[in-house]
């Protein structure tokens, strides 16, 4: 309730007492509404000197609350508007009553008392209605959730995403394939096969050069020029230029080391000699048929003698063929020696782990 509404809700005797306390002049012949309005202006002008008076503390308390709250100021304006309307409506009725009866202080107070109830109720109604509508509007506005609710929602969403990713990973069976690949790659046989394939890749690039088969036209917004499609020239397989270098490389890199490691097989001595148990062990583990350490030693020795020193017991290949292989293999004979050394070191490491 504003300060003006507060004064209008009081009796005229209370307003008269406030006027006497605040030294208000010329208030004797005023009606209650006029007295309240004049008293309100007088108290506001002299607030610095009168706000310490105990009887006026309630007025200044409501005046301060009105100045602080914008919603209170709106209610005050509504109440003042209703007050003005009611004064205009109640003025003719008051004039008629004063003509029928002799004016006296008692009659004035009785008239004021009679009109005070409905007027105060009407003045109080807009403020209450405004407060009710404000509370309804505030209840309809969605408030933001608390930080704990937001954190719980994020945790649930993160857990759902992790579960979906875990199920998708299990359905791909990637862990099974990765375990199989690790078991296959963790072997001296696989390492030697990879080294041989690497040497054959360099030899194939020179013996079977790529030939343009066709081309793909320009792709808008991707590539403005045509893309040629190159394939190995397989017609070289019909001539002597492919088979002579390939056969000699296969003989020196695979066949000769494999025969040597088959007959000079040191791990085979750990098995029972020439018995059914020995044959069963060889059948269950065919890797023991060849000694990987001897294989790599023989491969490195032959590569150094043939491709570095050009030594041949029998004139199997021409010097041009040897030079062609030495040029085609990545690293030449030095690359063959390096791959042989790596294979021998891995073989020794595997043998030590089995002890």
C-alpha cells in the first residue's frame, strides 16, 4: 500500500491529528480526501524534519517502500485513479445529504465513516488484483533448472553416449581381429615374409612398369584435370626381360636360404630323434621345419657375395641381370643385408624368450 492509499484508508480524526502534529495550516474546512491529499504533499515536502516523529513513522515507512518498488508505484497510480473516480461519484451524494441535515462535526464524521468502507475496498482491490495477476504471470514463466539438475542431465547423456559407443565397438568385433593380427605379426616367419615382399615390390616396379589404361575426366569442384589410371604392363611376363631377373632374385633370396635352413636346423635337435613323437611335433608346429636364424644368415651371406662381390659358382645370370636386380631392390644389396640382420636379431630374441 502506498503512502497516499495509507492516508485515504485512515479516519478523518486520524488525519486531523497528523495535521496538528505536522503543523499543517488551513485544514479545518477540508473534506477527508482533500485533507489527505494536502497532508500527503505537506509530509513529503517536510520529510527531513517530520520523519523522526513517532506517530508519522508508519507513513514514511510506506513512502520509502513506494519509492523502492516499481510495482508499488503502479498500484499507487491505479489506486489514485480509482480514488478520483469515486470522489466524483460520491460528491453529489454528499451534497444532497448536507442539504437535508444540519452540518455538524458528528454528521461529517458519520458521512465519512459511511463512505469509507466501500471506498477503501475499491482502492484496495486494484492492488490485490495486480498482485494476483503478477503471481500468476510469474508462475507461468519457466524458470531455469538448478545446477544440480543440469549436471545430472549431462551425466546421463554422457553415459548413454559411452554405452552406445561401447556397443558399436563390440558389434564390429574389432578387438578379435586386432588380437588375430597381433598373433600373426608376432612371428619371425611374418617378418621374413614382409622383408621379401618389400624387395619384390621394388623389383616389380622396374620389371613391370605401369602403363596407362584409361583416365577419369575432370570432376567439377574437385579436380579440373583428368586423372590417368595406371596398371602394370603384364605383357612383360611373356618376355625374357622379366623372368631372368625374377628367377635369379628368387633363387638367391628365397630358395637358397630356405634349403640351407631346412638342412641346418638347430632347433630340430631339441626334439626326440627319428621317432613318432618327433614327427608329431613337426606336424603340429610346421615352423620348426626351417631355422629362421640360419635362413637370414644365408640370405645375407649370398646377397653380399652375389650382389656386392659379383661372385657366382656357376654362371647362372649375366652381370647385367645382377646389376638390374641390385638397382631395383630398395637399398640394393645393403637393403638385403639390413633385412637379413633384422630377421636374425628377431630369431635370436624369439629363441631366448622360449627358453
